[in-house]
C-alpha cells in the first residue's frame, strides 16, 4: 500500500517516519510533510529498524492507539531506489508474535528462569528483562566458552516468515504462451537486532565475602572481620609514608644502649660538594618513627665505612613488608647521587681491624736540648694512635696547668714504694707541621712511613729538656706491610678473648699494606 492510502481521518492516526534522506516524515490531513530530522535523533535503538543484506532498509513503527503497524521499505537499486509502504491493522498479520523461554543450566539440564519480568515483549521493543538469579546455576560450555550461561529460546511464533508470490507473464521463449513463477522473499523476516546491551545486578540481601585480604607493601592483612562489622573500617590501599628515597633495615632483636656498628660495603661514588647526599637515619618506636643518634662515616653511602648507632630505649617491633622486625631506615633528605649507591653487603657488629704489631715502652733516645732533634722508631710504618711522652721536672703548679689544658692523661707519674714521685712523664702531641706551633707547645711531627720523629726549635714548638733516655714511646703500633692484605674470610680467630664475641671474620678483603 502507498502511504497515500492511509485513512488520515481516523482518530490518532498521525505517524512520524525517519527517512534515509535525513527527514522526519509526518502524515496528516495535508498528506506527507517532510521535517528536518534532529542531528541527534536515532531510531536504530529499536529492534524494529532492520538493515537488510540486499541493500534494503526496513523501518517499522507502531501507532499504539490503533494497534496498527506501518512498514516502510526502501530498496536501493542501480540508478535509483524503490520505496514500498505497507500497513497492517492487526499485529498478527505480520507474524510478530514470538514467545521466548528464558532458561539457565543447572548441571542437569536447561531450566526455565522463574520470576522473569520482560519489558521488551519478547525483544520486540526496548526495555529491561529482570529475574532472580537461581542458586543452582552451574557453568557449562557454549561455543567453546565455559561460563555461566542464560539463553532465550524461541518456543512459539516467530519474527516473520519467508513469503511467496505467484507472478504471471508471457514467455519469452514460447511466443503466445503464458508462464507463472513462484517468487520467494525473506524481507518479511524481521529478527530483533540489539544495538546496546547493558548487564547490571543488585543484591537484595546482605552478602559478606568469605574472605577479604589486602596486600600492600609486600604485606598481607586479613580484613574479613572488618568487612562484616558495622563499626570497623579499613583502607584497601595503603602507601608508605616516605616521601624521600629510603633504605629499610630490619633486625630480629632490638639493640638498646650501644654503640651498634654497621658496616656498609659501598662502592665509592663521586659527588659535588653542593649536591653531596645526606642520609638521615630513624628508628621505629611504638607508634611512630623517632630520630636516631648516629655517626655516619659512610657520608650518605658514598663510601665503604661504618654507621655507628646509639640504640634507642623505646625501640619497638613492627610489621613491615610482611615481617615483624625491629626497623631502622635511612632517608635521602638532601642532595642527590651522581650514581646510584652500590652495596656489596651490609654487616652489623663490625669494627675496623688493622694488621699491626703493638710495641710498648720503647725508648726513642735522649734529648741534648738542641733544636730540631730527630729520633726513630725501631719498627715502622707507624700507625696512628701512638703515645709519646717526655720525662720532665715540673712544679705542682705546672702539673695542674697541664692537666687543665690537656686533661688527666697529660701527666703520668712513677712512684717508689713509699709513694714518692720519682719520675714525671708528660704527654706530647703530633702536629702535621710546626707553622702554627708556639714556643711553649709540646708538639712533634712524624713521618709514619719512615718512623722518623722530629721536635721543634723553641720558636715553633718546644725543645725537650736535656736528659738521658727521657723520650719514650709508651705505646705504638707498626704496620704489617703487604702480608696484611688478606682476602675476604681469611681472618677467623681472635688473638685474645673479647667479652660477648663468639667468632670473627672479615667480610671484605684487607688493603693498604705495603713494604718499604
């Protein structure tokens, strides 16, 4: 039927059709009037818009008050197009009366879903399909995909049928003969097309997870109870509080008191003074991090040396990175590294060891009272830490002045059996040179490689008073030379027992020893 055949005088018989020409066509008492369709108008959200495989576009619209259906077909042909209009007074005429059965798999067979509410009228229009999820739904494999499947099965009616037309005409092969042809078409089949599909769900009864585990910073925490109780809360995602680059060290036991020495076998790194790294160390107290008292000889992990800590009294165990330990951390708070620090190892309970021989009470010689006197140690090279004294005759007042200036160690007195002082040995100190020494300063310089010791000239530095065997090394150490350059792990025994020390080893190789 042509659109012109529609009785426009019937009540509520106004129909709008979206054409392929981007016009919205209105049927009223004046006929068909085109209207420019809005740019955002789309009718293809409805299953009633059917693009066909044979370049036919089929539009179906419903005038609900009359329960009629207007069908518009546009077939694109070579050199033009063909437009066909049909009107059906009864929906049954179009056979669009499908019946769907919505079913699920329960491991025994396909079972009808109960409580179905279908607003789409079996996929004939837009709407929602809702149902209660059955408890006995099970997985099954469909088209190679194993999942929880729900299916819609056409159990009655259809979405249109193939139609047949008997056409009569004169035979081109036999003149004067009529022939008939049976022509079939599938244009009358209008299956639903879903252009947008949204799945959602709602939980009508409280459901708690059987288990809730958070994983943050290498640590698992069970939050199952917090999920179930009203007044309990937890943070699913937890970041570390550190804003700077940070190194964490965890210990099985706390160390209180001290000092505690930790050796960092660090690669020596270059740095500029203005950007020299500064690492600040802190410890974990009960509820927060506290400042550690420390001496960092590594200068921020730029060289191999010892970090010396004073153990805090409120050091507390804490769970971090999945381990309950006593934690300290070093944070880069200033400067930057030209190269990233590289550590060969971290070794607690360490101290520096030297390959050295300790010599005590060695007389270096006798002073003749002349300036620039030199004396030699019997063994060398001489390591730092020697104790050099000169025997002098002092008044009690001079002794007290020296003690006030240099401390109690400035004076060492030798007494006889009656308690009478027979000798007074005064401590002298090493300086690199005598440029800043005054004539009253008890100073000496020392060439450690050769073991040669020199005194002042009474202008820069005092001259030891004249006397026999009055210059003495109370104690010094001489280096062991190249044999002291032992490999890592070669030192295994203590020469003498040390309280609290069970065994020793050298984690890194010794160096610096040389023979002269």
